[in-house]
C-alpha cells in the first residue's frame, strides 16, 4: 500500500508538510474572506433590495451608489484587484502579503458577486408577501428579517454555495501576493517543476472541497423548501 | 367609521406622464356594514382601498378612521393602527416557509401574548375559519379556499375592527367563492367587523354587501344601498354589471339566436318586467292578464333576495288585442314595476 503510494505520488509525499500547509492556508482564506464577505454581501444585498425603486425604504441615492460600486468592482479582474488593493490591505491588515494580505482582496473580489446573488435571491420574494406584512403592521426591520430573509433561506443557501465555490477559485490566484494555498502549491510544484502528481492531488482535494460545500448548501436549501 | 374625503392618488408613469388612479373620491363606510367597491381592473378600486390602511398614501385628501386622520400619524402609530385593520388579498399572500399556525401567529409578534396564549389564539381562529385540522400544514399543501381561510384567520389575529378584502374571491372557483363569502358574512354578523370588499363580480356585491360604490376611471360613478342600486341603476356601467348577474338579460341574445318559444308571434309583445320596490307581493301578471283579457306567457323568471328583499323580474310574452296590451303595460307600470318592450310583433313592418 505504502509502496504503491510512493510510486504513484513520490513528490507529494516529499512535499507533504507543504501540502498540509497549503490546505490550511486555503481553508483560512476561504473561511475568513467568506465570513466577512457573507456579512457584507448580505447587508449590501438587503440594502439594494429595500432601497430599490418601490422598495420598502426606497432611496435612489443609496441604491445608485451601491449599484455602481458593485458593478465597478465586479468588472475588475481579480488578478488586478490583488495588486491594486495592496495599499488598502497594508492599511487594514498591517501587511499586503501572505495569507493576511490576501483577505482584503478576496473580500473585495467576492462581496460584489455575493451582493448580486443576494439581491437576486431576495428579488424572488413575492411583493405580495411584503405588502401583507406591511398591512399587518410590520416594521421595515421585521419585514427584512421575518419576510425577506426568512422566506429566502433556500435561495440564499444556494447563493452562498455558489459564492463560496467561486471564492475557493479566487484563492488559487492569491499566490501572487505570496499567500500560499493550494493554487500556489500546485503552480509552484505541479506546474513549474513538472511534478504532475502534486497537480493531481491538489485537484482531488479541491473536488472534495467543492463537493462538500455544494452538499451542505443543497442540504440547507432542501430543508427549507416547502 | 371610515371616512375617505376627496381622495386623489396620482402616479408618475415612468417618465413625466402623470396617471390619476383615483380622482377626488369621497366615501363613508359605517361601522358594522359590508361595503362593496366594484369596478373593472384599472378602475382604481385597489388603489382606493389601499388608502384606508395607507399601504398607498393618497396624493391629497384625508383618511379618517373613527374620527382620527391617519395620514397624520407617525410611522410607529400607523403600524399600530394597521394592526386594527386586517387585509386579505386575491393571491392570499401566505408565507410559504411557515405553517398555517405560523402564518396566523405572524401578526401576533410583539402583541404581548405569551407563547401559550398565542397557540390558544391561533386555535381559536382556526376553529372560526373551520380549519382546525390544518394547523401544521404548509400553505403549499392547501387548496385555494383553504389558503384564503388561513389568510382570513391571520387578518383577524389582532381582533381588528375593519377587514379589507382585495379581490379575495377572484382566484377561486364559484363554489369556493360562495363558502368564503358566507364566512365573511358570518364574521360580520358574529364579530361586528366592518368589511370593505373590492371586487369585479356583481355576484359578490349581491351576496354580502349592504352598500356599494361603483368605480370607473378613478371615480365613483354611483353609490348607495345595494337593493336600490340593483333596482334602479342610474349609470350605464352599473347596469352592465347588474346584467352579468341576471338571467333576464339573456333574452335579447336568445331572440337573436332565434330560439323557439322566445320570439313573439304576430300580434304578440315580448316584455321584460323588473321589480324595483321592496313590497311587490301582488300577483300582477295574472291580475293584468285577467283584467285586460290577455294571455301572459312567462318564458323566463329570475327573482333573488338582495338586502333582504326580493328583486328581479320576468320575461313575458303578451298575446291579445293590441290596445289591451298597451293598457296592461300601463297598468303594470302604475304598480311601480319596470316594463321594457324587447320586441313588438304587433306591427309587422
């Protein structure tokens, strides 16, 4: 068994501590950027939904500002965002490199995407439900929590799944700022040094990660479908 | 009492074009009555009713409920006021992720009731709308009529004094419509709740309303007691609405189609008699036939009880001497029964 493994993946075993470190780095980046991005994207998506024309807290100025900024950041390729945001990263995180330095660009790269996903999920709520809640004397805050969020747990779970998987993809590029992670590991050894087994191992780990995220998302969405 | 005074509601139609959905409408709805607002879609009736709970704020005019101008309330006060005004909708608007009990309990949050009291209240409401066995069902598992019953229970959760019904039966089949209307009538009788019904179906008005306002192009063209409106509709639109509910209006079509037995033979007159007063009890047709020596052939009859009094009429073919027929028609008219001559076959030209 061990011999087969050595034969199949000689380089991987050689670089195993680096491999584990890469998994850990990717995990940290996804969890941190994901958690921060989830909160920010959710808030921005809600603000877009309630301030839109005919929304419960209609406000054209706020809506327009968030709308434009979201489009702006969505149109910048992540690889450019990574370097462009280095000064901001230094300001917020104290460094622009390593895993810590990648969090800020990852948040900026995923929040606009997630904001649109949230906006789209919330827009599926029947306006009649909002009107009914208003007629029952619900406050705007209650309408957000008890109607918009409560009634779109399924679509929001799906939106989160899609964003988390795309975030996982973004972390592969974070190697540019020396953040490490699986993408960087695969490029450094698998590609640059032609260690094919390392590329394969990375891909397998990523497939597992994507499958787990998708399964969790689907599970939550399914549980809230009535 | 709900007093809508000089209500105007205008919308900006995308660009600069202004649309007046409601134009200077004044309506007073008394406590405990079932008030109907009828009109075709786009007549402004939904916009008008949304001014009662300010889901849509009127551009100008005042909305008074029990003497209080609610357009002057703060946002918080308005939310409290809305809890006393229940509303039901054409498409029910139940929360799909909540059970029947969860939907009915929705407006009871912050009501100060304990969890046990909320459960008790929900069960009481479910019993009221006859759905006790559906407490834990989800809306998707219910029929349209059941969904509307849940919506009614939810609208009644805070013991409102007013219930607004926005086309609540328009998405339901006729049988279910009748059962929902019966329920509304029961709630009005048992709880004394004032009900404002919006509809495009004259049947709904006929079955449950005390008074009615007829709307067209944002204006109320006619309003009054339902019996009076049915007996003496003044506006063409009102007449058209009434026609949709009566079989007597079918006679013109039947004559056109040449159905046997409908068309008058030579020397006969086809007439429609309409009862317009609450005290028609004389056997008018047979009296007239005897007195003027005529044959009266009743080919259609449709009499209904509206607002506690019979209303409707008959379609009759009179056969006899030409001058006697005229006298008979005059005699019946003198008894305050409307007579329309649909087809006169006495003069062949």
